[in-house]
């Protein structure tokens, strides 16, 4: 039945799984004990460690007991590392031990790490010596005096010593409920100040499993995990999604397009999830054409605008159905997703429908009223997947989740009569020029179609007369130069004059969050400080 109001519910099957992380891993180990659960996808084939499901389940139990020898249920335990197998052992081990894993971006520096450790009141932190020139162990030791509740620093170099305590089987694992908190994920910070989203077993487990279902992942598939584990895209959509299917995870330490292509070819990868910047880098890589990608059958993207032309290009080049996820950390993280059977137009232009057992509505940001079909408003979502709240931030939680349980995402969307939504931008990104609302998404979609444009971001810059003026930031496609007048003429052919960018900037790369979203506030800051020169 065609909708008249922008409110739709997802399917009711499968029912919400009342399980914990430990339950999910045990079920996979019982179903496929000898199947490979995990391969460490490092560049050197000789260093590619691997575990069957039976072995991985045993290691996760050892991890849980080792944690209980040093910490107590309910403690927050931080992990600061790139994608390494021990990270996944901590994910499941902490869940089995009734502890809360606090995930930290490996790119963080001292001030950021100190903030996360202090705000989360972490009792311990697991950390690598360093990664990509970042002296992480040294940094943690430096900030520890400012973190009064941080009792223990455990370096991953000493993992074998740490986990040996888990051989003591007299250490009993606590009873853990699907409703218990299991993770604190700090929001990506596209607008600056990060908040810790407190997430429960039920929300993360069902979200990962339902996302894998809709992607078209089958039991026993090979899932090449390129998304960072510190982000829900990695540790939920990829890791939990794979374990829900007893699939094999090929864990790539850090995204590098050539390495990811090699993993897909070598291990006959069936599924992967990547933000648009990753997928563009793979398409542009010199080994793409020569890599056998015939095994790939499920590609998923999200995290930022996925341009229509990129969807068509990927389906054409990979011969695999493409799905798009939409959500945010606060909703575990997926609130809507397209289906593999959707039309190319729907995959290219919409974010699909809610996952099972959740609802979506679009509201007027000023009145909170549900808007008619086709009207732009704020995307709200409700269901098992909504976070418990922001850790020890009651005011911020109350501002995000209303009394009826709806999470207000800050995303601007419009819903059609079928319940499919299109993304029109962020409430905070919307440009108001002379009283006219301009949605950056529309301009970005158009510019991305231009053959000279590799990536694009559109923002509003302050202006005395108009309030804001439109600015476009372009990363050129490989080997081409940007001609401003050519792009202005191209935009004018399709858009009203007031929407055409007034300011144009060329960049080599964009400032990104750890999950691959462009940090538009950093572009705005650089411009207002006079650090960028327009063309």
C-alpha cells in the first residue's frame, strides 16, 4: 500500500535474536568447527596466521578468562590497534567476560587518546607498539598520569603472556544478557567533538547479522574485511556479519587497494564492505583489470554519499550486486539498506528500506511532526538497534533519543510512497544562501559525474550579504587538470544559478574520519583561517 506519511516499518522476520557475542561465536563453532574463521590478511603470505572456528572460539574463551584475571565485569577495556587478529579475540572475549570494549582510532594522537581513555573511564588499554609512524605505546604511557582510572597498559607484543592466564579453567565466565552493554564507540567527529555511543549485545549482533543477510552473504562465504575494526563498519557489519554466517574473515590490517585486490583474488573473496573512497581507489589501482574477481558476489558501501555513477560502475566492473547501508554509530550502525534485487535506480539513488524489526520516519526538524511523502526532513529511527545512550552524557542522550525511543540522526532525507529514502544531506551541512536551502548532496552527485572529478565535497562558507556561499572542493581524477570555468558551465546547464559554487578549491586528498567520511568542518576551518587558496 502506498504511503502518504513518511513512516515505514521494516519486516518482522527474522525475529530479533536474543543472543550475546559469546552465543553467536559458540553457535558458529558448533556448526562449522573445522571451517576457517579468520585469516590474517597481511602483505607477506608467510605471516598469514589462521584459525578454524573451533580454534577461534577456544581463543576467545581464553581471552575472556585472561581478562577476568585482571579486570571485573562492567569494566571498560580500551583497544588501540590496527586490524589484527587479537583485536577480534578481544571483541568476543570482552563480550564473554561481561566487559565493555572501548574502541580507539589508530590515527589518534595524545590529546585524542587521553580524552577517550578519561571520558570512558577505562580500567585497561591494549595497545600496539606503533603503527604507521604513530608511537602508540609511548603515547599511552605519556597520558596515563592524566587518566586516574587507567590501571593497566598491555602491549600486544606481550599478548602470549597476557592470554596464558586464560588457561586457568577455574575462572568462570559470568552470565551475560543480550541487553548488556558491550562496546563504546566514539562518534566519527564529522562535526568535531566526539561522544561515546554505548551499545548493547542485542543491537550489534542483530545489526551485523541482518546487514549480512541483506548483502547476500551465504554460510561459509569468504568476507574480506577492509573496514577498520575500531569502527562499527568493521567490527559489526564485517566481523559480526561474517560470524553470523560462520563465514571466513580475511582481515586486512589497514586498507591498501592493491592488497585488498590480492586478497579477493587469492582467497576467492565473496563479500566486502568499503566506503566510497576505498572502492574508488580499488577501481583506479593498476592491478584492478588483471585481478580475478569472479568470486565476488556481495559488495556493500555506505558511510557517505555513494554517487549513482559509482554504483553503476561497480556493478558493471564486478558483475556483483551492490547494496548501500545507511546509519550511524548510534544505531549499531545500520538503519536502512538497499536489497540486492533492487533496481539500479534504487541502488543508485536511495538508501533502501529499514532492516527487520526497526522503523523509520521523516520529521520536520522544527515541529517534530511526521512529514508528507516527498518532503525533506530529519531521518529518525527506532528499534532494537538504538544505542543505550552516550556514555555518561545524559543531556546529549536526551537530545538524540526522544521520549518515544526515536533516535534523531541529524540526517536530512525524503521518503517515497514505497518507504524508500533518499539522502539530501545533514542538518548541519545544509547551506542557507539568501534564505534559499541548498543541499550539498545534489551538487556533489552532479559534480561526481563529471569525468575530471575523482572526489568532491560541497560546503557553505560564511558571507556577509548572503549568509553563506557555496564552495566546492575537488580531488581531480588521475592525470587531469581542473578547469573552473568548464565546471561552472557544466553546473549551470543543470542547476539554478544560486546553487552553482562561488568558490572552487582543488585538493590532493580530503581530511577523513577513521570510517572514511569527509570531515567538512575541517575544510570549513581551513578556508576561514585562510589556509586554502581558491582557483
